[in-house]
């Protein structure tokens, strides 16, 4: 990780519904302290602004909203308008290059958009801009001041609505040729015409089996089709209200249907994760995301299966830990990446 570069740095989380902008003071110094301590030392922002993204998702409108929020949050802390303050932005998108060209962002409806260069022009030279895939930003946040602090080679895997991953190799974010390195969700775990279709357009991706949106759809489909489970009772008797947390609690109680589902899905996730560990040889793995966070039984089964699919010489040295920063990981990581000068437009 690079040493701190600027006293102030801004992180931006551009989501499907909300825009969050936070300004940090001496964030690079906090990351250095966390690295020395080898543990999470999360730092609260000096100021935060949260605003709705709004219904107009045009690039021009989004850029104006970000510019206004950056201006306002820096005014709150009294930062000089002419002082150089890097701005890092994390968004759910496939990037086409390291300058922040968005190849595809379904939640914003963007395709082939030169977002980074356009925002850099709007903010001006005193606000150098870095645009990052959201999971890369989350990964770097956990590496900098979260559960990955002190690691040298880190693999982060987040299982929420989908499955995303990020890599830190020898202390630096490994973005890949088009900032898509670590896309664990699209590792294939099944083949053939019967393999589950994935939103990426392919079949058999681990995300299509274990991603939260797919798991939820399957749960409700099977319960509506007549499957019987304690999970329905835990959801108040309505199958349409059952979520993975209910299924996990039912599995912990020995419910046959819930156990059967988890027993099928856990090895698929373990195979994808084990292959990544075998290939990358990290010293730490950080697991996070909404699905893994509320399904400890599924997580434990996956880790048990991991020991069966990964060579001991590669698995034994790995420390596998849970993410520490929650929803703040991405905004902190985007700020840290911009402060380090990574991919600034």
C-alpha cells in the first residue's frame, strides 16, 4: 500500500438508489496504523452526504449530482477549493479500462460510457478522479483498515445479491487488464444445457447457484411448489416471506429440506473458492456480503467442503476471516485507492 498522499480525500459510493459521499482526514495514516497493528482500525469520515440517485440516470445528471455533493461535503470541513483532494468512486460496473470507462452498469443503465474522464473534466484538476469496480473498492477498504489489514496477499469474496471478488497481490490491488480481476462469481461450477443460466449470459456460474438473488428465487419457487420446511414457520407461515436467513436457521435445527439445499450449494461455493485459493495462494481470505453474513450454517458447510477440495499445503496457511467494515468498506476503499493515486483520470 502506498504511503498517505493528501490530508483530505473523498470517497463516493454510487449505488442503484443512493449516492453517498464522504470526506476523510488523514485516511492514509489510519491505513498505515492498521497495517502495523495487523487488525481493523476503521476511521469515521469527517463528513458524509447521502442523496438519492434519482430517476434520471443520464451520465450528465449523475456527474452533476456527484460534483454538487463533493463540493458540499468539502465545504462542511472547510477544505480549500484549490487544494488537491482526490476523489475515488466505487460503482457496480464492468469497467473497460483503468480510466473509468464503464463497459456496462445495469443498475445505472450505462454501456460504453466514458464516465471517469467526463467527471474529471467536470471536477477540475484540483479533484483528480479514480473510478473503481465496487468490489475492488470494498476489497481495498478491507485491506486498508478492515479485516484484511496486515495481509500481503488477500482474496476478498462477497456473496450478496450476486458474488463478487477482489484481489490484493503483494500489497497492491490487482485490477487486471480491464479492472475485472477477481470476478469469482462467474467461475464455472456446472456445464451443459442443464447448467443454471446466469445474468452474465453464460451458464453454470457459481453466482447462478449461490448468489443471493438466485438462492432466494429458488427457495420461494420450491416452497411454492410444495416443499415443506421449518423455514416457513420461522417466516410466520407465509412461504413468500421466507429468506435465506430462515432457511439457515431451519438447517441449524436439522430441517431436511433446508439441510438438503445447503448441502447442495455449499460444495459449489467451496469449489470456486478453493480453486481461487489454489491459484492465488493468498495469506488471508475475507468473506462478506449479505448472504454469507446471515447464513452461518451455510458458511460453515462451505468451509468444511473447502477443506476437501483445496490442497492442505495451500489451505492451511490461509487465515479465513469475516469482513469488518460492513457497508462502509466500498466508500473507504475508493477513498484509499484515490489517495494512493491508483487509476486516476
